[in-house]
C-alpha cells in the first residue's frame, strides 16, 4: 500500500527525518511509535501528502503523489486518504451528519450517494441517534467517531491517524481501539497510526519505532 525510500526532511538546520525507508502492506494496522521529537508526526504528514520531503520517494496504492501538481494532489488526497487527528477538527456550525458528508460533496459525488454512505457509516459507528447533533452536543468519544466516519466517507485506500486517543478517557480509548480493528476487518482499511499508547501499539499488526529521524530495524 505504501512504500517510501530515503525520505528526509529538515526545518532550517534541524534534520528531523534522516532517510526513512518503509513498506506498509494493504489491510494492516500499523503503529508508529517513538519519543517526542523523534519525527513521528513529520513522517505522518509526509505519508499523508500534507507535507513534502526534501528528498526521497513515496508511493501510495501504486501512485506517486510527489509527482503530482497541487491540484492533482488535492484530488488524490480527497479520494484516497482519510485523516483522524487528536483534535477532531469538526466544523462547529454543522451537524455530525453534515460534517461527515462534506468531503463527499467536495469530491463531487452525488448527494444521494454521499448521504447514504454517511448514514451507513454513522450507523456502523453507533451514532444513529446523534446524526443531527452539533459537535458541542457530543461527547469526546462521539466526536472522534464522527471524525472517523468523515475520514471513511470517500472509501479511502488508507487512513492516517495522529494520536487519535490522546484526548480520550480510558473507556473511549478502548472503544476507539476496537473500532479500528473493526474497520480493518469490515472494510479492509489500511490504518497508519502515530501513538504514544504502547498498549495499543502492541495490538497492531506492525510496529515501526522511529528514533532520531530513522526507523529502527
């Protein structure tokens, strides 16, 4: 699903990534772990095409996003990649249902197709009775499940998650962990997750540890 070779990234004189080689198989849950400042989030942003490396190659689902124009890249990101962040980034003026639908509308899918898919996902995530609630009317766990549904709306090839359980209590953390495994089993989704949660990382199919900008062998 994802192949990188010799990915490097610096910010001024600070070298954050120093030649990252990764191979991530389709349909796997992959955890990227490491101490603060090791380069986890920078790597995730590059894998998710939100940032470009200084050098190296990246292929996602057989495509080379680094060779795309900004317009092509935006379309590829909308169609093929989903994101879940520590802070859910739901739009406060829209309901849960509307938040989930937005990426589908942006992707120019039919309104009926998008809304049917949104209802299917929110139902799968146990949110049938919360469709028309706005974010400030939802619990932390519910907000994160809405964010997961939004990430899934366009049937992406891969979901990238950056500390998705960081703001959740232990009960909601466990529920989100179970949800990720359900998504893998139900939809065959590939998930790449940056996490400090060692317990969850140990449950993943694959763990990559990053230290001082390189993946430990």
